[in-house]
């Protein structure tokens, strides 16, 4: 019995290592429902639509970053294109379509995603997804959970605002008007449709209103309010909630091979965001840099060191715009956590050890008298950075106003 137990333990340990290597190296495999972390209710709803013959021509998966919207979309696209579902109702993994889906090179699966203008492109050229399909496939091979920041890093930029151009809708219309190569569905998977420019959105609207035969649009959206109301009214919206803590704990243990206690702590800090949970595992965590900058800002503002705040602003202006927005978003979260820390209830706060250490002395400066004004200030900075305002001015103004807000304690 002891020998069997040891063998079982070694087998489980080996499985954890193999799962971790699979995640890190991106093994080629079909995206099945089992690859999606949690979200059982959404999985069942999507499969039920197909089995009951109530498949809408356009659906939109909406939810926060890291909840698994893209993973669900990829699994659903694979499910629709698979030619021979297994006994469990999932993709068979062995038909001709599944063989192509392992490399995300199925001729009836069309990806649309935000792109940038490269220096080598002509002035007349409107960037389209096909210009970046090699980088896109490379990102997908690394896993189904990723952010816009990871995508921008994949294509080698942080300073440009990635959008979906009008050229994309023209390209997509041409593709979808062709016959299905495998005789089944044609799937158009649109990642972050809220980044479409106006011309593209209007052209896509016409395509959705009169969809080509056997075409299914799957949109993966984080900010649906930024989409045209006419588009939102013509798609079936499915809200994807944050990943529940139990499912995330289990995935961390099984996929990353970490112990249950560590998984429990990470799952709680991540608060339903798989990307954040994985990020916490990284030794060189960007949030560590953000925490250092946050601490410096608060200390200099409290001490009213204007010259040092000017230098701090210059440092922040040296970051790429996407990283600047990430820092400001981090600042919003940490302000909220420090405000909640004052209530003395551990269940209300989600901070790392370092963050909590700083909060012990700093939290009292974030209170009912200034928290709303701080939130408004940071929200405005995020908006200004997104609209290409001068970042030195934005961050210096932010730091000066923090002086006033902190002394309202």
C-alpha cells in the first residue's frame, strides 16, 4: 500500500510538472472546454445553443480582463468547427478540422484583432490582422489567456494605440463571402471590438445585419459601452464573470504545480483574474516596479518636495503609454485597498505582503474625505494619457494635486 501511495504521489508530481511545461511551452493541442478555467455555466449555455438549434449569428462575450473570455471564444470556435464531437460533447481532437485548429490555421476561422501602423507600411495602407497573423499565432500557441499589453509586446510596441481599422472590415467581408472550405460554419472571432475606429464599426454593422451564409460572429469584449449601440443591439450578449476562487486555486495547483496554501493566497489576491494570478508567480513582477513608484509618489507628495515630484513625473513620462495606463490602474486599485484597510477587516482587502506593509502606515491618509476625489483625479489621468496628452504634464499635475488631497486627512 505504501509503495502504491509513493507511486501515486510521484505520478501526481510528474503530471504537475508536465502541465506546467505545457503552459510555458505552448504544446500544440485543440482548445477544448476543459482548457477553460471555471466558467461552467457559460460553457453549458454555449453548447446548449448549438444542441437546441438556437445558435445566433452573433454573440458577444463580455467580462473583465483575465476572466477567460478569449479562452471561451477559442473553445467555442473549435467546438463549432470540429467535425466529430467526442462522447463528452467536446472536440474530438482527431478530425481534419481539429488537426488544423491545433495550429490555429483553420481556413474557416478568421481572427480580427487590434493592430498598429508599422514604419515600413505605405501611407495609404490600412493595417489589417493578416499583417500580424504570424505574431498572433505565436501568442495563441503560448496559451488562451493574454492581455492587450502582452499582444503589444508580441508585436514589439508599447507606445502606439492599437486599433481595428476600416481595412479590416473590408478584408473580413471578402473572406466571409467565400464558401466554407469544410462545408460547415465560418467563424469570425473578433478580439476587443471596442477598439474599432468609427469607419470600421459602421462597415462591420452592415456585415452583422446581413451576415453571409453559415457565418457566426464571436466577439470578445471588455468595454462594451464603447461599441456602437446599433452593434450591441444586434448581438447576443453573454456576461462572463470573474473566475471563482475555488476554480482558480485548483488550476494553479494542477497547471502550475504549486502547493495548495500558496494557490489559495494567490487566488485571493488575483480576485478572479487568471492573468494577475500568473503575474504574481513571476519573480520580476511589473507590479513591484509600480509599487515602488506609488510609494515614492505618496512620500514625496506628503513631504511637498516639488523638485523631486518633477523628476518623478519625468521618469513616469519615459514609460510607454500602455504602461503608464497600467500604472494608473494599479494606483486606483491600491488606493481602494488602502481605504478598505482602515476598516480592519482582512476579508475586505486584497494586497500582497509588501503592499500591506506599506498600508500599515499609509492607509490612514486615504479616507472618506478624499477617496472619491483621488479616484476622479486618476481616472482623468488615464483618460488624458489615452488621448495622447503630454504625459509629463499629466503626471506632474497628478503629483501636485496629490499634495492637496493627502493633507485633507
